[in-house]
C-alpha cells in the first residue's frame, strides 16, 4: 500500500504539503498541486479512510435510506440510488445504503453514531415519522420526496401534483369525459406516501376544472389484480374512454385486458402512464407518459446535501417540472 510519505518523495514535496493538497485546508500553488496530484495518480495512492475521518471529523460517507417494500417498484428506487452513489463519488463521498424499514430508529442510529456525515431519505410519507428527528438533529439531510410540511427541511421531488394535472388535461383536451385511474397498491395510500397522494390531488383538481368525471381505484398490480380492478371500473363507469396508470405492474396487464375485450388503443380507449421512460417505450403499445426523472432526483439530492455539508446550502424545496410525451396510446375520444 502506497503511503503519504512515498507520494511526497515522488512529488519532491513535504508530507504536510501532500496533506494540504488532499484536505484543501491551505492554499497550495497550482504547479505544486498538479505535481502532487500527478504523483497520486501514478502511484495509485488512496488516503486511509480511518485516519482521514479522525483528522477531519468526517467520515466522507452519505447514508441513503431506501426502505424496500413489496408494494414499491424497486427498479426506480435503485435507479435513484445509483444516481446518488455516482454523484456522491464525484464529490468524494461513498454511500451507505440502508434498506430496512426502521423508520425513526434508522435516523437515530445514523445521527448518533457518526456513521455518516449526512443523510438522504427516500419513500417519504406526508406525515413521515422520521421528520421530527431530522428537525431536531444537527446532521444535514435531504429528502427525495415531499412531506405535507416542509418547514426546516430540504427536499427534491418531481412535482407530482402537476403530473396528475397534466395527465387529466391531456385526456380532456382530446375530448375524454370519463377517465379512470389505476393507482398504486392500497398500502401505498394507507401510508399516505407523498408521491401517490400528490398525484391523486393533481388528478382530482384538474378533473374538477375541466369538468371530467374521474374514478380512482388502487391496484396491487399483476394480471389477476388488474383484471379485477378493470372489471370493477367498467362495471361502475361503462363509458370510460381514458385510463391513467400510476402502477408499473399494471401497465402490461391493462393493455392485454383491453385487447381481449376488443377495445383498441387508442381508437376506443386512451392510456396515459406515470412511469419510467423504459416502461413506456417497451410496452406492447408505446405509452403516452410522464416519465420519472430518477437520475435527476438523485443528482439534485446529493448536490443539495454536499452544499449543506460545505456550509453553502440552506433549507430548500426543489420540484422538478413534469413533461408529458405523447406516443401511440392516446388519441381523440371515440364518438358515442
């Protein structure tokens, strides 16, 4: 293992100069800095994490809390997690991934142990039990998600209320008057998960403004559950000509069920989805959709947290504007 002293000898400088280059605690001339950095690269030197933590009172680790649940679409969560990890590395941080459903206990453990310099929390509920501890703790934190009360918090999220409104406005503009929403699993709404509740709020608000009749039904996803949900919807609202789907596991079953019933998409029924781009373009009918900017959310969260760690950032809420991409699954409402 290459030592700091060997880097100093290779670069022709003192060990303290190498230390200052690594820590940034003192101003070093550009020429000397470049020489030291070149020696670090050529020798393959990596600072000892434990010694660095003791010297700086920092671990250079970010804790990412991703409680993985059976009712979540894990690929999106992992895409955000990968974006957090890759962005963190560009800032010199590693990521500690916590996937248990520990709630406040996980926040308490990280904040009290010095495991990490800061925290990023996902799967945020409107009245999240973790928030009081975050507000009391001096440790910097960022939420990927939006609770009901953002006071004293830093958050980044897709504007899900605007997302729901955008879906309804698109279908209303095509002449649809009866629209059904196939939502997330019931447990997601029972937990008052922020993204699902806010999407529903936007859907309902836009429906009232456009005079559109809206029916929302949660769905576990998968073929059998989707079949039951669609049958229930068409029994209650037989004139339904539009579907908004916010449930990746229900997308392909819905399209299959409509084909089996002889309902052509989009000639008889239009479908709009809130889902990852990959799900929309790989569906059996290319879906009109609002995509989830997973990588952008992860990158923004890290940059906000690093700014707070460096004393540059304050409490801030960043809502990413939604964009609806029209594809083959939506068209004018059929004439009855």
